[in-house]
């Protein structure tokens, strides 16, 4: 109905312009020549054609925004589902008799081969993507980025492992919850991330929601920890949190400066090659530590049986690969800070799945953590909504100004 009113108003305005033109020529006792009259009619028809093309442009813009948010939703689902399933299967692994930390680390990236068919499958590319592919960096540059980010991930994982070993659970949870705050800082410095009051509110709430569980674990921390161990654990966990934050920002910077292709295949390639490099490093650590000799014994003593042992590791690897694709995809389609927001939200959502599938008790602190996480996530999404409204209003104002200028110029040329 609103579109019909706009069209009627446009036609009325066109008729008024025609009448004004006719009155002008009549008042001056000059009758337009056939060419002059035809020129004015062409101006009117061009205005009508411009209106149709603007409608088509608006429709395409709305369609592209819908596709973008659909992709963000899919990557969000991958990140949350992969994080939840991987965490729960990791708990089952230890509860059923698994003991190898190297195996638990290895399966977090060993699922990368499932991406091979997607990477090898040829996809149709449009003209813009073909132009971008021509200006892609060399294989050496891309491989260097993959290796560098892979080294970052290995180093951060080792730092977190040291932190878990030397710190009480409550202190570790509190420090690791600072990763999102660090990421807000690195995103601001490296990626030009705008820090608004709503985003700052989201960062504070999500950081607190992921570390509020320390109050739950406070009573379970037993034994005294030496000052040296506390210092080592504090330094390792803090550096690990800062390292992961920097890794997310560097990944976004790589998409901005190196991998400029608009295809989603670049996300799969990055996840594949980083997973390959980290898996090779973890495998080398497994053999260097000698833990591979105990795998047969560990499989035989697994309470649920050998088949359950293998199936646990396989599905754990697949779920963590889903998480990797989702987190990198969110960096690619949104930002490193948005990806980190989703990961911190997942830390608050996992206890819900643990309650359903592992019969964990849902304490008041876990509910409070979940509510804080949802509040922080809603705050971040609302900021995106405001940004979209502002961008849309700015685009409409610019288009209206251009149309007014063109219309005035056409009238001047006609006179």
C-alpha cells in the first residue's frame, strides 16, 4: 500500500511538471519545438526509470543483508554447537578412563580432513571474485600466514595448559575470562573496531559471565599453592589470554590485508591448513613425550569399551572442527570481537547441555552466568542493529540528495 501511494505521488508530480512547462511556454507565447518537447518527455521518463532502478538496488541490498545474517547465524551455530559437544565429549573421555592430555589436545584439530572435499570442490566465481583471485598473494605468503597463526595457537594452548596445572580453578577461570577484554583492546588497535558504550557493556558482562563460575569452584580448591607456582600460573594464563585475543585480531587482519577474496572457501582453507599444522605439532609432541606407548593400554581400560573410545575421539575431532570453522567464519563475516563474544557466550551455555546430557546440577551461579552471557550478547547484537539503521539512514539521505541534484540539473537544462 505504501509503495502504491509513493507511485501515485510520483505520477502526480510528473504531471505537475508537464503542466508547468506548458504554462511557461504559453505565457511567453512560445511553443516548444518537437525536439524540445521530446527532450522534456525524455527527462520525465528517465526519472521514472531511475525510480525503478533504485527499487531494484534496494531489493538487492536487502537480499544481500539477509544472506549475510544467515551466514552469521550458521557460523554462530557451528561455533556454539561445536564448543558444547566438544567440551562434553572431553569430559566423558576423562570420566571413562582417558588420561592423555596430548590426545585430548590432538583431537581438537585432528578433524581438519573433513574439510578437504569442500576445498577441492570447484566453485563458480563471479567477475568480482575472479578479479580478486588475480591479486591474491603468492603461495609462500599464504603458507607463512597459516604457519604463523598455527604457531600462535600451539603457543597459546601450551600457556593455558601451564595455567591449569599451576593455578587453582577459581583463579584460572577469573584470569582466562579476561580474554574478551584483551580482544576488545587488540581489535581497537589492529582492526579499527569501534568501541561504543553498548559494546563495552557487552564485553564487561560476557567477561564476568565466563569467570563467575570461580565462586562455584572456590570451595573445591584444596591445598596450598606456592608463591612461585602462582606466579608462573598467573603469567602463563595472562599471556595465553592475551595471545588468543591477539590471534583473533591477527586472523581478522589477515582477511583484510592478505585473503581479500569474498568467497567462503577462504574460511575453509584457513581452518584446514591451521588444523593441519597444529595437528602435526601435537602429533610430534605425543611421540616426543612417549605417551603414544600407553594408548593401547588406555583404550583397553576405557570403561565403555574400545569402540566407544574411538567413537568419542572421532566425534570430538568433528565437533571441534565445527567450532574452528564457526569461529573463523565469524571473524571473516563479522569481526574478531564478535567471534569472541560468541565463544564467551558458549562458555555460559555449555552448563545447560551438561545438565541435560550429563545430569549435572544447575546451580544458581550457572543460571546467573547464563543470564549475564545472554544480556551481553543481546547488547552486542543491539549495537549491530543500531549500526544497520544508521547506515541505512545515511544511504537514503545520500540517495535523496543525489536525486534532488539530478532533478534540479535536468530542469535547468530543460529551460
